[in-house]
């Protein structure tokens, strides 16, 4: 079963600068050979369910090994059996529609 | 590794009445012998990481078998290595503080 | 527009014991006269959109005033125009189905 | 109060193809003159709290006007008073660290 997952790991008890820990998670995901896409409030991950969820577990293990006493993670995850869909296709299907709407606007009046 | 997880499974493509599918997920969790607590926007689950996450996967599998073409799930999950903490303890620690504050208020002036 | 919202506020930079801050948020919600329901990974809130979201903002303001330097909040929120539905009805519709399934099982064989 | 928010709007009761509705939300956000960043499981938004949350409400209103009977939205949102931080800075602080780690690896041995 393929899954597209969005991962936001929040280490607690280590102050307010979290980029060191987010970077460690990014490395876990990359070393698991998963397709990832970092954004400003998490990371998109694409792959087989077991492989992806195993990497999420490893993120928690690695952070605890780095001394993080407590972690609170927020995840969105999607599966579908009607058709295959990649992360890239999801973004492109919206961008294509946005572009179509933009092109239809009267010249010089669009906000974007 | 113990985990406290909050699970909100959203079946797509099957209309707006979702309780049949939420019930199926509740049964998966209960048959996995996990401690669960149903609320109005999800279900708290407590147990060992592998057991809990395996049950989440089974929720997706069971719903797809019921004909749900697409599922989007939202999860919060917490682990800690500083001490053990149950779902019940989390709720009680807040309720105890709320009660303490309530008792300190002048009589007849409290909102709750 | 009515909304059912699930709120999980995570204060950062104040260590691992968060119940003091969760309690402060509970008080904000109660003093806003909103129906709330505390669980182990957040709080269900029910009310008018503006009233509920204004209380969420106030939670952030109160926590920052208490000295919390950074907050990361996770929210689920639902609106519907097909019919009215309360938090209690959402839970009861699942519990009723679960009870129905339980009663149909052969005696002495149920897991729950 | 500045906020960085991640928005994932899920329309229910309109089948499995959601890009039409996601596009409508993107337009609401852009017409509110908010900085946005679309990814595969939501959209990052940056701005003043009231402006951003007002746009989220408008997304629900516009989708209901388009005929969506029920909406379930997942949000992450962060505020901080210790310093200003943009979405771009959050991503760059991790990317910089990732690049640093990559450059330090022995040649020909990196995974990425």
C-alpha cells in the first residue's frame, strides 16, 4: 500500500531552536531512500506504508538518542485504491488549474 | 517504545455519513487489545509503537476493503523517555489543576 | 457558521511539563462559554466559528503572556451545511453502532 | 501577532477528486494577499493572525457556496515572541544544515 504522508516532528524540552532535530529527521528519511519534500511546517514523504512508517519511528528513536526527552508529532497521511498518485501530481493538478484561471483574467487586473 | 496516539480517519468518496467507517476503525483498535478513548474528533490510543501503528494500517486496509476509494488520516503521536505517562494521567493532571483553580474562586462567582 | 474544533496547543521552550499551560487554555475556553471536552491529546470545542477561533487566539496570547516563547498548535475543524451536528451526537452515533455490533456477537466470545 | 500556518482543507461528499476545491482555497489565500506555499499535503501561509484566520474561514465559506456539504480541515499553526521568523527562514535553516552535513561526508559515500 502506497502512502503520501506529511510529517511534523516537534521535540519538547530542548528549547526553541529545533532545526538541528528537523535536520536529523530529514537525514533519516533520505537514508531510507524515500522521496521527500521539505516545507515550512513539515515534510512530505512518499513510499510504501511500512517503509515510510518505519522511518517515522526511526525519527523518534534518533531524536530520543540525541537527548530529546519528549516528542509530539503531527502527521497527515493518505492512501487510495482508485488510482496511483504521486506528490508531484497532487501539486501539479492544482497549479495547472490555478494557471488556467490566471490566464482567463483580463490583462493587468490579476492579483498574482 | 510506548506511544500515545490520536487518530482521525477521514474516508473520501463515500458521502458525508462516516460513522459506519469510524465504527469499523474502533473495532480494529479494540480487537488489537489497545486502550482506546473515543472523542468527537478522533480516538486516543495507547500502547506499544509497533502494535498501535500496525492497527492504524489495518484501519486503512479494512476501510479500503469496505469500498472506500481514498482515505486521509490525521494523527498526533507522542513518545517520551523521561518518564512513563498514560492517557488517563494526562487528562487527570489537567483536571486536577482546573479543580484547584475552581476551588480557589470566591463562592458564587465561578463560570463553571 | 457552527464549527466543531479539536485543539492541541504545544508550548515550546518551557520544558516537558505542559499541564500548567493546557490548564490555562482550558480556562480561556471555559470563560468564553464554549462547550469543551478534554481528552488525552487535545480538547474538543463546539460553537460559532468567530467565537471559537477567537478563543484559540486568546490561548496563544495568554500563553505568551505566561512567558512561553514559542507555540505550535495542531487543529482539526469541521463545518457542515447539510445538517446540524453536535460533538455529543458525533460520539453517540459511533457508540450506538459499536453497541449494536457487540450485542450481535455470540455470548462469551466478545473482545469488549 | 504573526502566524505561520499550514492548511489542509478536505471537502467531504463531493467524491475523490479534490483539486478543484483546493484551487479555490489557493485563490482565496492569494486574493487575501497572503504569502503562500503549496505542497503535496497542504499549503503554508504566513501573515498576521486575524488576516490568515479570516482567509481560512473564507475558504470554508467559498467551498460551501460551491456545494460542498461538509468540510474537515487540518491546521498546524505557530507563533513566537522570541524573534521574527519567516517560512523561508524555517526551510533555509534546515537546508543549510543538511548541506553542511553532506559536504562533510567522504567523497563517493553519500546517500544523497
